[in-house]
């Protein structure tokens, strides 16, 4: 009768069998998070590049004289390129026009009678965009006319494909904002912008 010798405690303690499986079990989650994170970041960077390129192309088309694509058609073209990368993305657009580049992002002038730096208490202001309210940005909505400076903006929002944000603290949503500033072609005389006098709210 042959008896199998039982391994001693020292032999068991010194054995390295199965060590690779244990090491893999420890490292696999970290490796997986790195791979998923890299894929997610790659998609975001690619989407940003596509958005920027599409906006530049649409912005150039927007600067042409009337007769070319409409604003809705240009928006649709940009959205189509974005959806080719991220089909479920939500895309919104905005256009503001100004007489000159120097007016972009500039507030409407007002008389600060009480010297508090705020347009209030019925103080008069120059209503450059004709909406009846004092605005921190004097731009008018839309494509504008000949020789006007136009800011074309888009916002693309989508939920990340992979749940990596739960593991590394990212936001579950990706928001890509893009803008381009161009001047319309001088296909006609530029319209004058004569401001009306408005009065700030009390």
C-alpha cells in the first residue's frame, strides 16, 4: 500500500502556484478602468475635433450673402456630422450679430446715475439690440446682414457610453461648447444700428 505524503505547512507557504491568478484578479479592475477611461477620453477628444471642424465650415457658409444654405440647413449639417460620431447627442445652436468685432460680448451703455455699477432705478441705457431690456451683451439674435460680425455657437451634450465616471469621479455627461466669429460678406451696405433709449428696471 502506497501512501501519498501530505505537503508540510512550510511547503505550502513556499508554493507559488496560483500566484499569477491572484495577481491578475488584483490588477484586472485597475487595467479595465484604464482601458475604459482611455476609450471614453478618445471618443470625447474625437467628438470635440469633429464639432470644431463642422462649426468652422458652417461659420464660413454663414458669412456668405443670402441665397446659400439657410441657418436651419447649416445647423442640420453640423448636427449630422456630430450624430455620425455620437448618434444620441443633443445639439443646440445660437447666433448673435454685431456691427463690429469690437462689439462682441460688450454690454449696452447706460448712465450709472447712482454709481453702483448696476443698470437699475430707471437709469437710461442704449438699447442696441432693440429688445427693450438692458443686456450684458448687445448682440442681436440671428445671422445679421451685410458686413456684420457674427458669433455662431453650439452646445453638444451626451451621456458617456461607458460607466467610467462612477469609478473615477467624472461627470456622467459630456458637454462640448464651440464657437466661431466671422464677418458677413459685404454683399450690400451695412445697416445702421441706431439705438433706442431704454430705462433700466427699478
